């Protein structure tokens, strides 16, 4: 076994030498979990596609500081915000070059026209590019931009002004999100003239750290370093994504050295990975929350005492140990600890089946009742095995006299039915899009969320709603934090959710890889990475 | 013979028509719709949902949508994928050669091992060899492909390091796709290193995929041979003093072939299905994986087009099998219908 491995490794090295022109060229292979849906991030909302498109190829006006949810200047080097919070004036960076590829040679550098193109295309229904690719811009609509934006104006080649309809403190972090990536207006013009606008989704051009080379469908994506990248030329010369859908196979490849970084390991393999001398298992608290929502529109969950009782009856420590192998923390807040507004030492519903029975009796259900419990069929970062978790909770609730029936559907159908409120109780969770509390609290617990199906508890509490809506418009961090503290306390009192966990996210990385920084929002970034 | 072929070809039209109805209808029977699945966890407001459904034409009455689908078909347009936003035909055919290559190699493996194994088992009926072959066939038939595939990977790639873990080719080779078949493209471009890399990558998935067809073909060959070997003409041939291999290999086998061909033809259809699991485990970039993804995401055009195309392929294979009967068994082609 060892001999073949060494031989294999030598062969690998020998085959790579010809690639070097003088100095040894550095390559990195990333084992990714799926195929990208395309290379224009404006159309999509999944991390797999973003890893392959917006993150290596493009930049945004504002960027997240790697490893945090703080943001810093990107393509915009500075900005001014008016006192009423309605006008944002961005001063664009000069000297940013568009990538040169076999299908496009830029004649100019990045300027305001590119910003206008990228946003107007998603916003204006009469824009010549709006319908290209189907006209469905998931995240642009999902983040409420059509309602939020009032106007976008080009003041000069390097100044763009955004006017909003209402102040929104999440606007800047929203601009750091993948859908807000800046595309090339000149490339767009070229494609439109050639009559092939759909090529923007297959042969991308960006300003980002890596240049797209080619994509072998469902197999391999190749990138090479952008020598003109405005921040710093990446240390890796050739970046390769090897698409490997099965997690065990990804691990085998990583162990064999066929890839150096892999995404989403199997929780069951974590201990094996830790024992491997060549692999470092990086970990980070995930920007996520897993919860059990109780549908307040259905009896008996309209009674707050019932909800509180059921929360008290769940042994969350056992859940963390069994489902997560200990690799998660019990959630008290509906937002993870790193997010603004988190209440430390929030009074929580610690495991107390005695008190649960009392409360249930007080509510008039001394003999218990029957309920359903919906569990997802797929593994999610905040819940690797919902069905198993459901079984644990079933036995917890049985102890206080509540009979549970576990219900499950195929993932697409599950989402549809829980959005329509067909459940009495259901599991779900959320991974933050931009690190902003509004992204969690307003979307998942606000009154608007009931109609759009994101508020699974269908809980519309006026006091809570007022607080989170007000916090959207306040720009002072401390003031916002106070508003969210109050809102979260109301949430805890009313208990529409049993907050379950914030899971740890893991990333196996071979020791030859240096400077890899994990992103709390689950993205995989390679521009700062080096290999030995 | 000509009438025979004509008769078979004439049946294609109603079959294809039926296929279009099934392909169109099946995907719409699945609960959920593309807009909601695309919105995913973020949800979509009822107005936006209605807006998008209208945009995609999914709010039209079903018969209208079906006619639209048929109309597109007649113009050679299978629709545009809701996910990749490119034509379903191009999505399918860019992945199809990979599935064909894998399925073909698996089928050849199954035939080259299964046929002789079945023949010898029949000739040496009751012997240790016979029992071993039948036992192995039963085991192979009962194993779930994904488990077997993973086992192969862990042992041959992980433990022994003899084969690569997954994929079609090592990452650093870049081969211009000419035919889409790696084995041919690498040789056509003179890249022998890449050729051997492609071969090494093919071994495990082909073995995994070939296991069930191999088992089926071995058993079927054995039982067909047993039946034939018991016939009078075989006894006559032996009595005439013909060499045993002539008796078995020429006379007996030819007559035993009809059921074997039937079963092989059916296996091709199953190969496409098995390819889905094998493709996922071995990250083989073929049609099966693509189709399953499309179903999960309710990518109606891709599912419709994909199911239709795969069904057409299977139909063509079965047609060839039918025609082959005519070639091999004179009784069939000369029968007055």
C-alpha cells in the first residue's frame, strides 16, 4: 500500500512538473459537493454555485472580511451615507482591471457603468438583459431589493449613488452578498451584439482573484490566478474544483491527496479525520440556528403555556451528544452568538419535565394530546439527522403525555408544505446570509414571513414585529442591539420555537495548505491560500 | 425480413407519443413546483409565486402546456433548463457520452465474463464451479450498488492505492472533447498518459455497474444452455463425433442466445438506472446524476426532456434486440404474422 502511494505521489509530482515554466507552479484541488448551476451568481441562491462563481471570479462593492461577518471596502473604496439613511454615495476604486480571457479582451477598466448594469439588469423589468436567463433573480428579490431601491444614479465614472425608499441598516452587508457581484457591462455589450447573451452564464468575466478556464460538466472546474487582481495576485496558480457528490468519497480523495480541501465531511467521519496525520480538521461555530417551530395557528399551540411546556420537556443536551456527536452548542437565542443583538445569559427553558407537566396541566391538557412533528429528509448544517432528532423528542414528549407522530416528505415537498403551514410542529433552521440579525429575526419571525412562508411558527406578534422593523431603520449599532435584545426577550417568553442548536461547521484541509480561513457563512475562498 | 423490420419501425410512432405523455405527466405529478423549490428556504410570497409561475408558463392549463411541449419537440427543441438556463438538449448530450462509455464498458465486462461463466457452469452442471458461479451471481445480484461501489473504493483506492478514487480523469489532464468518449479522445490526441488515466478511472465504476448484469447474464446463459444441451440435436452432434467445443460453442450457444439477448437488452435499460447510483458514488459526470438533480429541483423541462431521451434510447436498444432476433433465429423472421 505504501509503495503504490509513494509511486502514485511521485507520478503526480512528475506530471505536474511540465506545467511549471521555470518556477514550480502551485495548484490546489478542492473537492466540492456538487455542480454549480451556472456562473452568473445573480440567478442562484446556493452555496455550491457561489463557491464556483461569485467567490473566485467576481468582486462586490463591499466585501466581507474573510473569516468574519464584518465588511470592508471592495470595489467601492469609500462611501458616504446621508443623515436620513436614504442615500448612499459610493466612490469606486480606480485601476481595477477586468479579466482577459479567450472570449473577451477588455478595453477599459472597471467603472460606474458596470455597477449600473449589474443592478439595473436585476431590477428593471424593461432592461434589455432582464429576461436573459429567465428573469428570475432569486436573492435580489429575496432580500427585498425591488421594494428597497428607489434609484441608482451614475454621478461620474467612479461615483454611483443609491437612493433607498426607507433606511435599512442591512443595506451595506447586503451589498457584500453574492447576488450583488459586479459583472462587466462591456462584456455584456459584446455578447448582446454577437447575439449570444446566454454566454454570460457559461463563459464568465469578472474582476476577481481567479480567471475561469473551463468547466467539464459535473466533473471538473478549472481556474487560473488573475495576475492583475487588484488586491493581491493569488499564490495559487491553478485552482481546480473536483466535483464529488458523496462525502465518503470526498474523504477518500482527501486522504489520498487527490484533493487538498474538501467540503462538508460526514459527521460520522470526523473522528477518523482527526486521527489522520496529514489532514487538519478546521472547525468554526456556524452562523446558523436549528429550531423546532410550533404552528401557533393550530391548537393547542395557540396556547403559550403549551409551547413553554413542550420546550421544557426536551432534553437538548442528549440531542447535542447523540445527533451532533457533541459538536454543537445548545441554542438559547434565535440567532447565533456572533450576531449583533445576541442576549447573553438569556433565561432559557432548561430541561425540566416536572415543570413541563405542571404547565401542561395548567393549560388544561393534564392528559396530554396528540401532535405531529415534521422532520426533514436531508442533512442540513444545523441538523444532520432530523428524523433521528425527531425520535429523541418523541420519547421526551411521551414522558409528559404528548403523543407524537413523525412526518416527513421529500425535501422540495417538505419546504412547500411547511411554508403553507400544514404542520403542527416542524424542524427547520437557517444559515445567515450576511451576518445581520435582521436576516434571521425579520425573515423568520416577522409578520411578513407568515405570508411568504419563511415564518414556520406563523407567529405574528405586534410588539416583536414593531421592534425588528424599527431596528431595520436604525443605524446606531448599540441602539439596534437594544431593540433586538428586547425583541428576543419577547420571543423567549412567547416561545413560538424551541431553539435547538448552533452547529459547528467542519472543514478537512491537508496540512500542505496554508492560510485557509473559514467563512462563518459557509463559503469557500481560495484567494488568500498558499500551498507548500 | 423487410416486413418484420417495417412492422417494428411502425410501432415506434405510438410508443414515442405515449412516452411524451408519460415524460410530461410524471414530473408534474410530483408535489411541489419549480418556483417554490428554487426559492427554497427563503420562501416566496404568493404574489411573487404567481408572477414567476406565469412567466414560466406553468399556470396554463395542462393540455396547453403539453401541446407547447409537443410543438417544441417537433421543432427539435426540448426546452430550456430552469437551472442552467441552457437548452435541455445541450445539457443532456454534453453528459450523455460519459454515461454511454461507462454503460458500454460495463456491458462488455458483463458479457465477456458472464457468457463464458454461464456456459461452463451449464456444461459442468452440478460441479463446484457451477455452484460457485451461481453463488457469486446471487451475491452480486443482491448487493446494493452504492454499498458495493464504496467498498471497492475503500479497498482498492483507499487501502491498496491501486486505483484513483473517483472521477473520469486526473485533474491536470485537459482533453479536448471530440467524441466525448475519454478512451477515444485521449488516443485521438495522442495523449497516452491520459488514456491510461482514463482506463484506471473506468475500472472500479465499470466493475460496480457490471455486477448485476453479469449475474443476470450468467444465470440466464446457464439456464438457456442447459435447456439446449438437453435437446436431441445436441446428442446427435455429439454422436457424430464433433469436437465438444464445436458442439457447445457453435451449435448450442447459437440456439441459447435468444433468451440471453433478451435479457441483455433489458439490462441496458437497467444500466441507465444503475448508472445513476454509480455516477453519484464515483462522481462520474453522466446523465443519471443530472436527471436525479433535475427531479429534486423540479426542473420540469430537464426532467421531461431527459426522461424522454433516455426512454428513446432504451427503446432503440430494444428495437435493435428485436431486429437481432430476426438475424439469429430464422424462425422469427420467416414467420407469417
